[in-house]
């Protein structure tokens, strides 16, 4: 997270807005499910495209889906099956904050990510 001393909301928002790209990547961490916590010994992990997540907050609480896209600039995710209806009736994907989801299944196609996790204890 961006290290900032102030408790003022306007300065907190500004710090997130002007954060560099590698700092914004850290905003995309999400908690792991209990079985993944036991297996890998970590509490949180960065969400990537292809992970299966479960929504824990909002109108779609409890819904599970695969991450279709990750927007690092806005620190938001697009989850398959989570959408909003526009006034004209068309469905558009709804952006979800990474802190409002829980990772239930990992996408381990990336060898580097698999090595970093260590394959368990």
C-alpha cells in the first residue's frame, strides 16, 4: 500500500490516484479461501486473469466466477457473470474491487507464480 501519514480522506484518495504502477498492483491483493491458506501458508495473493473468485460484498454476495480482466489503473476486476443492467436493457460487466472478493481457485498456468507460491508447506 501507499505509505502516507495523513488520516484525511482527500489525501488518502490522492495517494491512491497518483501511485505508481507497481504500487497500484499491490491494491489487487485478495484474501485466499481457508483451504488455500492451509495449502500455501499465505493469507492474501494478487488476483490474476483466470483465477476463480467468490464475491463477499455487495448485491452479488456469494456468487462465484472466473476473473475475465484485471484493470491495474483503477485497481478493479471484471468477474464473469457479474454485470449491471443499463437503462436501455443491455448488460455491461461490473467492475469489482479486489478487496471484496475471495480467491477460491488459483490460475497456475504461470510457472513463475507457481514457483513463488512454493507448492505448499
